[in-house]
């Protein structure tokens, strides 16, 4: 790496814009900070050498330079905002209403929103915030923040730590606030120094060269912001890990006991009873609102549940022994909490079919006397049923929530709300089946030549409770990131980094000042310090230049 030696004797790293020791501009590097066509110096990073502006040879250098660009970071954020905005046009998959015709995304979006909903689903926006490309975008924003910060804060820290009170005349004269006084007494100098100390400036004297500084910590405000944002982005990425974040939806029927999804069968839940209460349509307080709604409105729905924890078993594959953890009622906005998990009441489905019983009789039998009967569990039907007379019933097609789509039978969901079947019935001793289509109010002989017929003789129904299982250990990280971000905002907004240089020149002095913001404030500080002395008040060269234009 090439080194640049200044006339003051200090050796600067390649890419330095202003000498680290005296501040003299390095002529061949003034284009880096745009100083070559300006009278005033760009002091944003104190003219330090930044890697992104210096190295551009290897692939690592090019990657570093790419992500250190503020423009790249802004565009990544804009893309994330555009994606987030599109993802909020329609509800995300997890927020599909419980009363929807179907909670299957492939059906719901097209049925509810038409062509736009279909496109929304096909492009993957229905599950946007956990999609790989959105997570990649968030990760790239984090990488950009890290590289942007390191590319700037490390050189800036070194520059401010190494800064000298003695500065080159060119450095001082090209500051925004500058004045030159030909003759100044020692008494006036001491008076100014004492006044600056009273204004809480830290004053450093190097052989008569004065540097008064305060509020340096405010320069780190933006980088503290970046740390907060990086923590928030890391928390968002950690929500992809099941150990730290879980958000599952489960349907559980009355009397059913099942493993809670996402717990690796460690916890089980049993639905003891499901209750739903409706507003009274005859109650004068709600009558008008219910008439506008045009349907019954749930006042409360709740699940009486028991949570179990599986004990460790020495036998692999054996049914676990369960111990009760908690028992209670899960209502809207009144969840059950246990061992870091929270279960919310999110939806319900009334009058869902549990099972159906079919009888088989001869087609020509007017009394329809049953030859045999078979009961099919609709949540998990078998594919084949052996009957007592040696005949066999095969479930060839099962449509839990049957509807016709352009003449083709389909199912709107996987839940048995309107079950229909295509049966193959093999009479005893026969190898060729008889094909029947059977559903509620439907019994179709596929060939018109069947000797046997199937009919529904009984069914059982139940209510189904929709529960959201949630675990979130990332919230403290979000809170910590937000707190650190706000500290950075306050740090950078309410304090300013102010520096005042007083360098002797013959019998007089050169007075210059710089601040990262609030130039009026630093002017007032200097005005108080030089009042009633022979030292000239600084001139705002930027305002003077603008007036001249």
C-alpha cells in the first residue's frame, strides 16, 4: 500500500484527503471528498482514508465498495418498502379470516379478490415476510449497514483521536468559520481560553496552538442508530428460527387431543368443549347493527382446553405419558400461557362433519334393505373397507369440501364441510367394480348399470376451534434495538460536535471553527469568547460566498 508523506513529516495512508496531523489538503486526493472545486473543505469524515474510496482491486474490495455506498443502502430499503407495501394490499396467509369460504391460500385469494388475488398468491406475496427473497433483502440491508458503518466510523475515530491542535494555515482558512487577527496580546488569548472552558469546552494547548472541543460523542449518534437497526434486522431474521419464534395455526375438534404444532410433540392440547355465544337479534341495543350485518355475530367463542406435557419415554415410538401443565378457557384476547408459549382463540367452524355412515343395498330393492353398512371417519378416511359378506368398498376420490369447477369436482378446503366421494364397490366374488358418486343430496350411478347402491343413513357433527400457537423470544431484541436506536437519535440530534482552533501566526492568531450542525450555536460561543478582546469575530465564509453569488 502506498503511503503519502506530508510536508509536516507525517506519513498518511493511501486515500487520505486531509493530513491526519496538520490537516493540509493532499492535492492528488481532493476529488475524493469533492474539495477540488470548492473553497471550503468537506469535513464529514475529517478527510480520512476510507477503504471504499481507496481499494478497488480484488472481489472483496469491490463488494466492500458496493455495500459501503449509501445509495445502495437506500435502494435496498426502498425495495423492501415496496415489497412490504405490496404484501399489505391483501391479508397475509396467517390472517386469512376464520369465516372464509376456504383457508387454503390457493383458493382463498382468487375466490375473494379475483385475478389480482390469484397473481398476488402466485407471486408469493401471501407469505411475504417469511419468504426467502424478503429475508435476503433484510439481510442485505444489515450487511450494508455494517459495512457503511465500519467504512466510516473506524477512520473517523482514528482521525479524531489523532487530531492535533496545530493545524496548517490552508486547513484553517478553508473552514466555514474563519478570521485572522494581526496583533493579539497574551491577555486576550488567556481570556478567550478561560471563556471557552466556562462554556464546557475541553481545551488543549500544544506550544501555544489551541484546540477547544466539546460534544465529540454526538458524532457517534448515526452509528449508534446503525447498531440499533442491525439488532432489529437480526431479530427479524431470527424469527425464521423455530427455537426463537413460532406462529402456527391449528384446528382442533371437540374431544380431540393432538400434539401442539411447532413443539416437536413435547406438548399436547385437548379440546374439552367449544362454546360460541351470539348477540341476541331481539335485543334493541344490537338490533340495528345486526340487521346491517345480515348475519349472526359472535359475542364470545371459547375453548375449554387442557395442556399436557409428554414425559420422557425409554421406548422409542411408544405413546408418551402425559402430565397436565395447565387447564383453562381460551377466549378472544384471553389466551393461555405456559412455558414461553401463548395460545390464542382465533377462529371457529360450527357443524363440521365428524363421520358418515353409508348403507349398501340392491338397486332394485324398493325397501332399500341394507346388505351392510360402513362408517367413514371424515378427517382421516381409509382407502379400503372390507365388509362382512366378502364385498369391498374402495374410496377412490374424496372431496372434503365439495364444489364443481367448470364441471370438475374439487374441494375448496381440506375440512369436511360438504363431503363427497367416488366409491368403487366390489361385490363378493367380483373383480370389476361398480362406480358411484355419493355426497349430500347426490347419488350418481356412473354407468347407469349398477346392481348395488350406496346411501347416507347417518352422520355426526362437531364444532372446530381455530387456535393460534405463538412463541416469540425475539421481542426483547426488538425492544433493545429500538432503545439503542432512540439513544442514537437523541445523541446525534440534541448535541453537536464543536471544534475551535486558535493558532498563532507572528503576533496575531488564526481563528477557525467547525461543527457538524447548528452553526448559529458555535458562532454564539465564539462571540461570547472574543467579546471585549482584540481578536476578530469569525466570518461565515459560506454565507459570504452565497451573498457574492
